[in-house]
C-alpha cells in the first residue's frame, strides 16, 4: 500500500530528498570523472610533450641570465623493456665562487590525470589535468591555473632558477 504524500511525515520526506540529492551528486561526479579520464587519455600525452618542449626552450633561454639549465629524459622501463612512464629531470645551476644547483623530477604515465613533480628541495606536487566548462583539457596546480604548456613549463622551472640565483 502506498501512502499519499500528505500522510508521509516531514522527516521521511527529508530523508528521501537527501537520498535524491546524493544520487544526483554521485551521477554528476561520475560524468565529470568519465569526461576527465577520456580527455586525459586522448589529450594528456600530447600536452605532456608540449610541456617538455617548452621546458627545453626555457632551459636554453636561461643562459641569457647566467644560469645553466637542462632537461633530461630519465624514463623507466619494466623488465620487458616497455616504458612504464615518461619522466624527465630539469637541472638548474648557477656558476659563482660557490656553485649552486637544484633539480626537479617530473613524470607522467599515459592515461593519468596529472603530472607528478618531485623537487630536490621542498614537497612534491602535481599538475592536474581537468576538463573545463567547454570540454577541453586544462591544467592546474594547487589552485593555480596553467592555461598553456608555456605557463606550465614556467611554473616548473622558474622556482628552480630563483633558487639558484638567490642562494
């Protein structure tokens, strides 16, 4: 027997509304995650390569301020010789009476929704790949939007350069 809506106590109606709200939120999250995963899989590898290219160009430009910087491939392979993930090291040094240097390792595995970054000094962090309102893949790190590969590269190398210039 089904009760008329007027006979259902208010507290039960609240439980029903809460269940419906949670179901909608779950479905929205599932749709968002499916879009994010699909974009990361289709656009992530190319975006990662663009960041590596921009980092290499910015590292070369560091010579103009007396800083030596390089980007090296440090990717790892499994026992079958297949690449596990793409990994690179950005090394930055400044010549002076007391040479200073630092580095940052960063890696990406195809299909991941982020680039993992490990500075020599400081805490590790991520650059996340997220879908924007237009269904395009965008980057963000610690709530800092990184709209282009050039900006993401600068986000990675600039702190290293500042570090070796100020020590």
